[in-house]
C-alpha cells in the first residue's frame, strides 16, 4: 500500500510538533523515521495510524484519503515499545485478539491465521504460554504476530526494540527485516537509533525540530549528507567538524585551519568558485589515516590524546590545536598517549558546510 503525506502539520496549542511534512512511501517499502527525541517521528506515526488528526495536510493510502477515517478503518497494524500484551491471556489469545474483536471469521480460519502468524515470527511452540512466561524477545515476537494476524495494509513500529538488551536487539533487527521482506507489507519504523534505521530501512526520513531534514537511502545519507545536521547525526563514531578558511586561486582551492597546521589543496573548478571565505569541514573518522608525524603526505599534525580499543578496531583521539579529532584505526596499531602523530585525509570523502546555515557547499 502506497502512503503519501502532503503538507502534514500537527500543533498542540502553541507548540508545533510537525510542520509541512511531505513524504512518499512506496508500496512494500520499509521506511524508518529517525531523529532525536522531540523531533516529530512518533507524532508522524500516530498521524498515519489515525490516533492523531492532522492540523493541516493530507494522508493518502493508495488513492484513498484517510484523514477522516478512524484507526480501525485504516487497516494498519501497530507494534509498540511496551509490547502491550494482555497478561491474563495466552499467547494464542493475544495473537488472535484483533480477529476476535474485528470481523467474525470461522473457528478454523481463526486458528489457521494464528498458526500462520506464529510460525512467521517463530513462536508457534509458545501458544499455550502466558506473557509472564516469555522472554523480552519472545514477547516482542508475539506483539509482532498480533499486528500481522489481521493482515493489515500497513505495519507501524513505535521503537519496538528499545526495551531489549543488545543481543536481542540485534536478533530482532534481523527478524523484523526478514519478515517485512517476506510478507511485503509497507512498513514505517520509528527509532532514535541510527544503527536500527540504517541497517533495516530501504529509505530513512531524518527529522529535526518537526521538519524533514533528509529522505534518502542509508548509503546516500552517509555518503552525501545534504546539510551539517545530517552529517553529524549519521555515522558512528560521529563526524569530525573543523572550522576552516577557504582561499581560491585560478587553479587551486586551499582549505586552511592555521591553528591546526592544516592545509589542503583541492582542484579548482565550477564547484569551488562560489565557496565562501569561511566554512566547516567535515570528515568521518573512518576516512582518515594515521601515519608518522614526519611523513611528507601529512595533512594534520597532532598528538595521541587517548585510545579506545573495541576488538576489531580502535578509536584514536588526536589532539591538534584546540580540537580533538577521532580516527578509526586498525586494532594492532600501536599508539601511545602523547605520541606525535600525523593524519592523512581522504580527499574524495571531504564535506564542506556553510558556517551560518549548515547547507552543503561541496
């Protein structure tokens, strides 16, 4: 089912929670609503579900406007953060609940649907148990089965993995993505965790202060951030940001940060002609390489501030001038605190943003 949000706005009194959101979700697509707390992502989900009514704008499912339809009339399934299972019911009764309170079906059809949904999420052997006898991951699977048993046109997830430990989150990420592709239901997934959004979604809508900052594939968000906020929010470890001076000549553009002894030269051309004299350089930690401080190809010199081993790699914090830059380095690289070190930047991975507006420049 295709979902189109046009000019969607929601106000609570004087507070605007969502402003003029335009979003198109293709039939069968998995879209993540990502952003910090209070950005409007849950508000958007509840507007799609029909729990909130928009102040302005329209919501369309397929070719049908649904602004005036109740949640029950919209044929959506919801999976909540808190699971919302009935403790006095068995797993089978919890899964069957949407069928029992909705359109009547035969006993045989009810049983077939419950078994089908339970098998999809791998809880078929737990149908006789009650929620209190299940682990957190099993409860989330039951909640997912309950959402799909009524065969909705759209599946909505409200931070469903937040209450799980790290191992179960990883397992459920894989299972939800597999299930969504297997059954092909258009899905909208709310999360504040960029790892969940980037690994699960076909496209990610990044929200900030009730506005849409970017809507693209995970790789596009990472490789081509449209503004400084996107570059800062996407990526772990976070992107390094350095205020720089820009000097242009006929054939060369120089990016300078005198207090860091940084001097980069870029090829001139139309892309660099309109650069302002001040900008913010962004470079991701994985797009820098550590080398000896005396090497001829060094772009930035500094000293090791601290190292953070993480098994297959390590994060090295390099102090240069009044800034600390993070660098992803091999796990076997020997770096001692206070050691003089050089940084080489990948020229093809640099981003420049406007100092005032944060807009992408290069």
